[in-house]
C-alpha cells in the first residue's frame, strides 16, 4: 500500500523510515513497500534494521512472499544461516521453490526423527 504512493522522493523517504522509525511494525511495512517497488536493501541489512524482536513478526512472511525470484539466493543464504532467528529461517525456506538442485537441503541441519509412542491407557479400576 505504501508503494502506491509514488513520489519523487519515495525511495529516499522509505529508506529513511527503515533506518529511523521507532516502530518495528512500521519498519516491516516500509520493507514490504520497498520490496514492491524494487528498492529493498539486501536482506541481511533489512532484517538488521527491522531488529531481532521484529524478526518474530508474521508480517515478514508477507515480505518474503513478495520477494522477486531473482533475489531467491538471498533467501536461500539466510535460510541456511545457523545464527538466524528460527522463525525467519523457516519463513525463508517456505518461500523458496522446492527444486532438487537448490542446494538448500544439504546446507540445513538434519532433524532427528520423531518417534510415535503409544500412550498408556487409563485404568478405571473396575474389573469385568
């Protein structure tokens, strides 16, 4: 929505808001607008400006949905970072196309297998 308000200084004003606004929700909205107009800074820079607390916002999924395919390498790199917020890593992985040759699977840690255990059946104390 912010991207629809095009003006001569729109990109400069949005970049300034990404740098200086106190509200992380505003910074996320600004990042989405910058992505829409093709002026989003590198992902690592953008997420640093949004802040760690903001990186747990579900609105970042919206940002990643708008990511252009030509910048998927940034999502792939971020999804493989061990120091990244787990929510962001998962959101980045969800946005990437599921292609066998992406190399993403080999860069992610293996998950331990989850085993299904039978729960004990409750006894009511009555005998038949």
